[in-house]
């Protein structure tokens, strides 16, 4: 049936060959509401490829198998449904389907994937999603870190990217450590093998963060990295590693930046030319552009080569006395291009930044008119920001992780809702929907991982706090913390979040520095599992054991 499905897609688009890249640089992202009788199932495929043919494919797998090479994760489908269309001016292909009043597929899982046929003649595939019909169950977890390769114990890890680098249909892992990368190859059942030695043959110097993209649009996924330090602790230029199509990576470019440091990466087609671009930011770095404090450098993709954009170096918004720690891109006003949100930090708080795209990669700072005043106008100490629809209205919202050591306790995290069609891209604070009170376990929050962990059609939040001194026993706090969206399976209000005290199965004594993680389907059963690297601890820096939690 897989062959039939691919032939159907090929016949529809009338092209002789197929090549895919999953979630390459924010160019294909699929999301869907819950599968509940009496509701309207809403499916959105987001893409910057305006006017291009696209398809939504849903079906019920009976056997999970992964013959190579094939990034299409829908396998052994029965009764596959294909919805065809084009990406509209608002940057999406949307399908709304009223469901009958009676229960729909109770307890069964429906798998889906989206495809966009881009202007360069390649399919771009979204990541696979899955919904569970009429689910009313909260999620349960099993600690699976014992099944990881022993190499995950040996270094301070900060970031992980889950993607199908060998194109066999399952999700593999790229772990960014302080001194080395790790490439963990998935066998499709959630069993990982360390194949770093054969898949990264040189320049394995590690990084603070990495980002995945199909830089040359050849159908396989490449990656960029930044935050690498040499043996003397000096910053090393960010790097681009290209995939040869089989999951073997070679460094092909040093991304020389005028800043003297690099902390984070934003990937997306920022100038709407069909090629994913790379933005690299620095915390407290001073640039070579003459600006008093440069925030980011933008590398525009020119047919697979990343070229530093001079206009961004001298843009008025690219100068700020505070620290840029993280950011994200997304189409917040639904005009078909990618906008930017920056998480900023300062000694007593600092306002974050929202930049709107004119469609061609020129950005305007609209923070003063489109963002609410936070912390009495002084802003928060923000570490990470992510853009995702958190209340199911089809508009991208903002989730922010903060530190509240020197700011208000209620500002440990921000949830900003998009005003939607009434005021596109204008955000309002929802202080009572998430982290409204002081939580002694969440003092210094570093990162965020977002996704639908209970398959009910709404997005949940995993917050990554730093290990810190607690207020009681045990003396330290700090491990990933799950907040479940109260829509869907929880039977409450979508867009309100409650802490799941049963989440961290390794136990309250297992505390460490954790920056980022990945929600991904490790074992091919449809639900999202969770991997987080450990950067170490306060008293014991050797606490570098990474953790894999299997979603049951």
C-alpha cells in the first residue's frame, strides 16, 4: 500500500521523481485538532511555499516497517485518504471536516503527514503526527535511559535534534555536547546505536545547539551548529554539515560571523525565495558592524551556500544593549512569510522583541505595539521563546521560559496569545493560564520543548529548569517539567496548562542542568517520546547522564 500511496502522489503532481525532506527549515509543518465525535476536525499544513501544490495524507498503519530509503513514515496503510490542494496566501492548506456526533474511532490511532511540492521540484514532507480517537487518558511514561548507548554518559549535553538522517522512515538523534556530537541511529523500535564514528568522519568538535534543514534541497536533511569552543575556551565559527543522502555528514562551510560568540539558531525561509536561511545569534557579543551590541547574523541561502547578509548586519533593530539568548520564526500575522521573536535578558528584566517580515526578508520592530508590557514594563529575564498554536485557534502564540531570580515570581514563564483575525500578530498576556504562582522547583528556567504528548489535538509544554538550590528536601531542584494542555483528553479549557506531577519518572532526586529536548516518536507507535541531554550539576558536574522517557 505504501507504493500505491506514493504513486498516487506522483500521479497527482505529474512529476517523474520524488525526493523528500522532513520539516526542512520550517517549510512544512502539520497540525490537527482532536479526534472527537461532534467536533470539527481541523487540519493545517503550514508552509512558506505560497501557491504550490500540497497534499494531506491520513491512514491507519497495521505494520510498522522501514525499508530504506524512504522518509515517508506512513506505512502499510489501509483506507488511506489524500486531500489535495495548494498553499494559500495565508501560508497554509487547511481542511475542516465535521465529525459525526457518535464517537469516532474510539481508542484507535490515526496517522497523518503533509507534503508540499516546492518551486524547485521537490516534495517537502512534514513530520508525522498521530491522533487517538476519543482519548480521555492522561499520558504515562517509562524511564528508558538505560537503553541508550553508553556514550551518552560521557559529555555535557545541551541540545538534541530528532530527524530521519538516513531516510529509513524513523527518527534518529543528533546530540550536541560540549566537546563532541553524537549520532544515534534508530532501528525503528526505539533502540539506538551510536554510529558517530561512521557518520561524522571529521570536525566532531561538538556545539551548544544545532539546527536541521535541507540546505541544498536535495531531499535529505543537513544540520548547522553553533556555540562550539576550542581547547582554550575560545569560540569557534558556526558550521554547516551536509548529508550525503545516507546519513553521513561532512562539514562543508564555516559560517564566519562578525560577532565574537554564538548561542542559538533560527532556521526558516526568511526572504521567501524557497531556500531555508540560517540566523545565528549571540548573547553578550559585540559585532564587527559598528553597532554597540549586535544581536544576530543572517546567512541567506544561495542555492545551497550560506552567505552573510550585509543588510541585516546594519539593520536598526539589530542593535540592543541587552542579551539575545534564543528566538523562533513563524508566520504570526498569517500573511505567508516568517516573522521573528527574540527572547531577551538583562539584569532586572528586558523586553522581548517581535519583528514582522515584509515578505522579502526586511523586518520591522513592532514590539512596542504588538507585545504586552511584562514585569511592569521592565520585561522578563527570558531564556527561550517558541512559536506554536497553544489554544487551537489556528494562530501562532508565544511561549517563553524565564528566570525569576531578580524578577517577579509570576514571570517564570510567559504565555502570550495571538489576537488572531481581530489584530493579527498582536499578543496579549495570559498570566493565569500557565505558571501564575511561585513554584520553588522552577526558579531558573532555560528551555522549552512543545508538542502534543497525549494525542488529543492540543499542544503541551515541557519546561527545562536549571538545577538550583531548593527550599526543602531534597536540597536541589531542576528537571524537565510537563504541563498538560487542559483541552482534549483533560476535558477542560484548551490553552490552560496544569503541571503533571507524575511526569518525571526518574524521581525528584534526579536533578541537573537541562537546556533543551526533543519530543519525537522513538518507537514508531504514534505518540511522542522525550529525550533530554544533561549538562551536569551544580555540585557534581559529572551528572551528564542523558534521559529518554518512553510515552506509554
